[in-house]
C-alpha cells in the first residue's frame, strides 16, 4: 500500500466516523465535531512546527490559545461607554510606567559593572517602579470595574458599533484571528528571549508556568477580560440563526431539504464556520509545507537532530529556535481566536492544561510528529474520540448493567465511571500508537 492510499484511507475512516455520528446523533453534533476538529488541527500544526520541526518542548500551548481568545474580545467587542474616561488613561499610563521600569532595570544591568552597587540600583528601581505602577493602576482599575459591573465592568474592545449594533460588524472577527496570532507571537517572543536557552525539560516547566500566569491574569483582571464573569455575545462573521429563521426564502429552502427552520439554520451556520475554518487551515497547512520543504525547514530539522553539528556549521541555533517558537505560538493564537468566535464567549476559567495542552500533544504524537498532514489527521481523530468516547462508554455501561437492579451499588459505580472513559481511551491510544506505530499514523518522511 502506497503512502497516498494509506493516508487517504485514514482520512476517509475518520470522516466516515463523523458521518456515522451525524446519522445517529444528528448533523448538528457532526458539524460541531468538524468545526472543533478544524480548530484542533490548526493548534496541532502550531505545536508540530515547534516540536516536529525544531524539537522545542512547549507545554504552554494553553496560554497562547487563551491570548488568541483575548484578542477576539479586544477586537470584536464594543467599547464600554464611560469606561475609558473613568480609568482608561490611568491604565495606559500605568502600563507605560511598568514598561519603563523594566527598561530602566535592563539598562542599569547592562551599563553598570557587576557587584553590590548594581544589585542595589536594580532593586531600588524595581521597588520604586512597582509602587508607582500600582499607584496609577489600582484606582484606575477600580473606576473601570465600577462602570455597570453587572453587564460590562471592563474597557471593552475596538468594535465601531454601539452596545446595540456591534453584532452587525461581524466581519471584524476575521481581523481578530490574525490579531490573536500577533498577541501570541508577542508573548512567545518575550518568553523565548528568556527561556529558549534552557534545556528541554526546563523549557517545558517555564512555558507551563508562564501559561498558568497568563490564565491567572485573565481570570483576575476584570478591567481587561471581565475575569470569571466571562465576556458573552462575541460577534460572529456568519449570520445569526434567528435572522435565518425569519427569512422566508431560507425557511422554504430548509423545508425542501427536509429540515425544520431551527435545525436547518443551526446546521447552515456551522457549515459556514466550517468553510471559514477550512480556508484558514488550508492556508496554514500550505505555508507550513512550503516552510518544511524550504532550506529554512531543512536547517531546522538539522538543528533538531544534532544541535552541536548544526552550530559547528555556522547556524544560529538560538535565533532559529526563537523564530519557530514564535511562528508555532502565533498559529495557536489564531486557533484560540477562532475558537472564541465559534463559542461566542470568552470564559477564562475553561482554559485547562488537559484540554488545551495535553490533548493537542496527543494529536501531534498520534498523527505523526514532524508531519503536518499527520497533525491534521490527529486533530480530527483525537477530537472525535474525545467527544464520542464518553457517550459511547455510557451506552456500553447501560448495556452491561441492564440486568442489575436500579439501587445496585455496582451499577451506580459503573455508570459513574463512564465519564472517565475519555482519559482511559487517550492513554490506551497513546500506548497502542507508540507500540505499533511509534512515528505516528502519518510519519514524517
């Protein structure tokens, strides 16, 4: 069997499973799996750029995805009336002062000779700058968060519409996706400058810790993201279901296909999302393939395989690592903005390492590390299993326990355990793939 036939069969199998789920569970559910599979595939390509191309062990994927979601809010939501005048200028001044403090400390570190005087000077600058920073930030934040705290309580975003009309500017979300990539790229540059000199295991610890810091900031800085109160009503670049249901032409078209207006409108909206996400995935995949097959991509793989030999041939290993770290993180940021757009809300409390780091790594490893096509396959396959294993497990447990009495402790235990089928299945899949296809289902050539 040739590689082309094998790869085609694998993709046909995955999409066949999705189609079967559509017949048994409804096409709304199938389209949800497709859309989240597309987004997961984009995330997997981002991680594959870092690990598969350059061998960088980034365990902070969650943080970059969250920054993409933040970009969707800051670009797509309207400004909160009165919030900027209440404390926006103070926040801007505080952030500038914080940046100036860091720059001053760096300048002193570089220009003064090492010793006690330099340490004292840097300490004094940082302490003084911290108190000045908080002196401007705290009252400004309190003023912003007191503006209609039940409904807003944050600065809002850059959508030109008002609180009543901003949803009409759904096109702006197409701008938010690359902005999410820029946010993640900027964070990756700062992290990379500090952490890329570390050994792989220390790099993993550093990226995980920084990702947790990003999530903690998003949870607690209400003036920026509303914190755990969440931002709802993020506009969308596709029509709203209610508008479609009120359209006589759409209702007639849906009826001719055998769908009622509610189900038909929901499927149509998800189908439009799938087209947009597929275009983004196609562009990123094409660019990644071009990069992989370019001299730059071959140099990255040489660095991955033997850093010492590559450096001996004059390659700047740290600079190339920083480049690919920024690119992979930017791709994850784009996926994060796409996901927030699909959800229609930003929920900082929902960003968990299990979902947004571990699962993406499973997709890359199962699909094939170093293979962009494998990352896409892994994205669809693992997401399908992540969604379907729990209901299938519950169905199996119901059959197994059908002969037991309703008050049986064993029956209750087995049914309750069905929720853990997800984690067990991911572990079993990892073991099977690493045992029988250690390079993944579609390995790197």
